[in-house]
């Protein structure tokens, strides 16, 4: 007991029971799966929190990356087997060959625990070859946004697989079963450790009923029973005061058992509509460390996980828990399904990853009282604008200086006397204006009057120059004629 307590550090799993999810009626004992038709869903990305565990329903609720079903040898789904909820890991070859064809669901279930691998992750891993026969179609990750992935070590065989948005990868070799390549050795070690647990209480046989009872409040109940004896008791009763995990170590090399009745004292819980269905499915573990041959069924509901690391197993009943065998695994029977319920006892068989324990939020602090706003000050009185000063009167323009007399031209041919002087031409004073470029720079428009004055002065100056030249030529001509 103490050794188990030291190893088991993980918290007990729990799930939320959702009203209306349970399948009702005796017909739920053999549910037939079909193609998914519901809208895609997205379960929360965590394991169930502590509390209650859901019964059977059609809604994916929580995420679990742990191995739900394991075959250390080959895997065969035949007869009218219907579903395998959770991660299906096959070290050898996997063949899906339903007798009448049809759909076989992997990863998610039409009706199951709702504890499924995260969408878009590995849901079917096969170390060898994968094949479908007899018109069987494998649906992986149905009803999940992103579907589920399939990893295969062997070559593409043309199998009929629908991943609902997931991917199928072939030719992966040993990498196909990663990250669970050593899972066979893990369950062998786990089974051995659990088999070493000393029984805390004794199983009692009465006719075809076996009762596992205890008056003590324990963290783990441990029982031991011979496989041959267990095989004669289709009715199973538990009478335990605490909601703790239950470990039943089954001794012997061969088990052939077809249970059809599970009860808590006098209250039956193996019907899928039972409120305690999920709770008990997650609490019980049947550990068959020595078994090499296991046969389970027929067409009922086996409650609890099965761990048989050295056995070949044939399952003809629906299973609820983990289903882990080290040899070949064959599932058949009428509407046989596996519903994924991780074991609350831990030991590597629990839900992964575990939920974090919720922390109570700190109470909110009272907001501070707002202070009184400052009183607004009186606005400053605007100052009176300064009185503009009178502009200065423009001064009179400077009087223009008298122009210099033009010099007489030098004597021409035969000339000796200076030319006759003509009356000088005086330029009229003009108003100087800014150039067009200056006007553009200053932004002031040109004055039409100023421009006209400039043009007039230019014309007068030109005329004066021409007249002076003409007068000089006239004087020279007269002298030559004389």
C-alpha cells in the first residue's frame, strides 16, 4: 500500500457529468456506430477536472493524449465491431475487416466518454501495415474540428480512411508509434509493480457473484482473485465506502470471462444510462500480469481497465477504461465498442496531461474613492491691444543729376574741326520698381502704373540717343559739301 502511495503522485481524475449525454435504455448495451453526422466540435484542451465523471454521450468533452487501446502484436477489428475511442496504438499490423463492411470509428465515438485526443493529433498509430477489407471504412477524429492523424510504419495499401481534415502518413517505420514506441515495456513494468501490491481486502464468492467489499476508508483498494474463479462469476458487486481507485490482481495464465452485471452494493451501474457508469469505469483496473490468453465477452459492458502485458486477447464485449494487451488483440461481436476512461489510480494509465488544480481567485480590492477635482481658476483678463503707429510719409525722391554731355566723336576722313554741339536731352526721373522675380518673392503684385513708367523712360532715352547721333552726322555732311 505504501509503495503504491509513493508512486501515485498524480491527482484523481474527474469529469463533468453532462445532463442528457447518457444513452438510455437496454438497447444502449450494444450500441452500433455509424458515420458521423453531427457538426464538428472542439473539446476543451485539458483532462477532466476533479469531480464527477461523465457517462456515455455523443459530445467530445475533454482531451487525453494517453494510449487508450494498445496491441503489442497485431490488431484486428472484425464481426460488427464499431468503435475504438481514444488513441489506438498498434505495434504490429492493423486490419479493419468488418463482416458486413461499414464504418469503424477511431479516436472519437458516436457514443462514448467524450475523453478524446486533441483535434489534429495522432489518433491511430500502426507500426506495421494498415489495411481495410470487406468494404470497411475507418473514420478517424469524426466530429472534431481538424479531425485526427494516422501514422503508419508500412507502405500505402490503399486503405479506406477518412481523417476529417487530419493527415495520413505512410512509410514512417519505427517512427510511426512515436512518442509511445516503448509502450509495451512500460505496461509490462507497470503490471509487475501493481501485481506486487499486497491485498488490502478479500474477494468473496457466492454462487455466480463475486463481491469486492471493505469497511475501511482507503486511498487504494487492492484485491486478488484467481482467473479460473473469476471466470465463473458473471455478476460483480462492489461495496466500498470511499470513492478511491480499485485494483484487482487476477492470477493465472488464462482468463475466459463474460461478465454481465456490475453493481454498487445493490445499485447496478453497468448500463450506459447510469449516472455512476463513468465514475466506476475510471476507478477499476483488472491487472492480469501472468495471463497469456484472455477472452472477454459476450455483447455486454465490461467496466474498468484491462492490463494484460503478456497476453493475446479476444474481446467480444464493449470495454470501458483502458484496454492494453502485449500480444495480438482481436475485437469482434455485435456493436462492440471501446470507451476511453483513464484509470484514476495513475501508474501511467491516467489521463494526460493532468488538469491543474484550480486556484481560488483573490478577492477584488475596493476601488479608491476619487478625489475632489480642483476648482477651476479665474481666467486672465485679456490685455488691450496696442494702438498701431501711423505709417511714415514717404520722402520726395532725389532730383536726378544733369546728364553729362556726350563726347564728340573723333574726326572722320578729312575732318579737323569739332562737330557742332546739339542741345542735351534730359532724362525724366522714373520710379524704380521691384523686378518680377522680386515681386514673386515678396508676394506683392506688380503695379501697372510703375511698369508703364519704366517702359516710357526707356523709349525717351532711346529717342534722345538717336537724335544726338543724327545731329552729329548732319554737321559732318555740311562741312564736306562746303
